[in-house]
C-alpha cells in the first residue's frame, strides 16, 4: 500500500484568473478546431464538445440537433442494426463527420459494429467504451480494432492516469476518454472507492497524450458552462457531456408529468451501470456485481438548442476573459486560482 501526497483538484476547486485581452467581442472567438489524429492520420474540424454515448443522451435526434452547431455525438451502443439502417436512409456523406458508433468489447459487439460499418463505410469514428479501461482485454480489443480498421478514428476509455493514456495511444487509440466516477449519475466512487479528481486527471492525461501526438476527451463532471471551460483550460481536446444535455426533446425517454403539479415535467436520466440500464439491456444486475449508477428525474427543458447556446456562449466569454482568440489558445492562456479553503493562497500555472 502507498499513499500519494500530491494535491489533486476538481472543477470546483479552481477558477480562471482573468488576463488582459485584445478581443472586443465574444463573437471574435473561434470555437472550431482542426485535429489530425495520430494513428488513423485522418483530420477533423468542428466544435469539440460531445454528447455522451448514454442511451438517453447519445441519440440520433441529439446528433441532428448538435451537428447544426458543428458539435459531436457519440451514438449509444444499444441501437440495433435495423435502427442504423433506417438512420442511414436519409443521410448524406458529410453527415458522418460528427458522430461515432459506440461498442463494448465482446465478440458480439465486434460482429455488430462490423455489420454496421460495412453498411455505413462513411463512418469515421469508433468509440470503444468500458467503465474500466485498465484491463488487458480492453487494450487487446483496441489493438484488434486498429488492425481491422486502420483508417478509422478510434476513441477508447475510460482511464484517469498518464501511463494508461499512453498505453491506449500506443495500442491504436487516437483519442482517450478520461474520467472515472465524476458523472452526476455515476456511483463508482461510492460503490468502489475508485476515482480521480477530474481536473487533475485532465492535466496529467493530456500531458501524456500530447507528448505522443494523441488527444483526450474529458468525460464527466461538468455541471455548468464554466466547468466545460475549465476542462478545456486544463488541456482537454474534447469535452463530453451527459447530464448537461439530459431532459431535452432530443434526449430519449418519455416526458413525466408531476401528478401534484401538472406544470412540472421531467425526464428520466440514468447511468449506464445503473439498475435501470442493466434491467433494460441485461435483464438485471448480475449476481457477481453491484450497480454503479443512479436513476434521477431531471427537469424537462425543451429543445437542446437553448442549452447549447448557453454552453457555447459561456465558453466564448471565458476565452475573452483570459485573452484567447481561439479555443486552441485557451490552455496556453489559463492560470487557475485555487479557491477551496485549504488552497486559498495558491495558483496553478498552465
């Protein structure tokens, strides 16, 4: 047993320190970025904010809404081959620039994505998603997908440490998903005691990835537009959102009307390791494991468009406060001030 004494920080522990800026307006800030990915060699341009591949968030409807803002959607893995066939009927080639097909790591999963990719050759992104990215089986699966699809952009995760980020990139991943336990409907930290403060995870994993020419996604923990900005300021290339996009028309699930107050409406939002998700897709929680997610009712918020505009507007405003003309510059212009009680007088320089 050993204890690391280094201080680790979360989004709530810091604020941006403002700096002189030559920007006259938020409208001058460019949020789109262009990346060329290390292992596939493929380039992509867009606003690097992603809808999470949860079945209530990563929907085809969410994709149709977010692509209007040049944003990205990781489509959840529970759509059937038939569902993808119907989706493809109305698509054009350029439509596939801003979505990923998601998969687990079983042989059945491999067969499923093989069929979908064969019928949808314009798909560019594959998101290999597991809760624990530290298993050798997961690393081997990433290598298998890279060998089978050398020109596809591979997203893989989740991990929270630099050495595992490097391992996944060297095994074929272009983008590594970073985050264990920070999500609003994730109970991994409570059930297992495992996790890592998200801001520090981003700092350490982005440093490891960028040293190899790879990229990372900050996955989880954002509860407001300021958190999205902090993730980018800490070095994330992409930011993935779940709870912030829940409760909208484009989110899956029926609208629930409060019996005592009909004016109040909700939608269900749950983690993909929750009782709700496992009953829905696996017939229940297996005897050898515990659920690691919760189910909540989130306030119904109508179209996702207004929420997206708040997120993008907040991010542009952050850039003006720190003097970043482009999103690419934000981490270079970031100084985080610690605001938690025990760290009141210190700062972290990026």
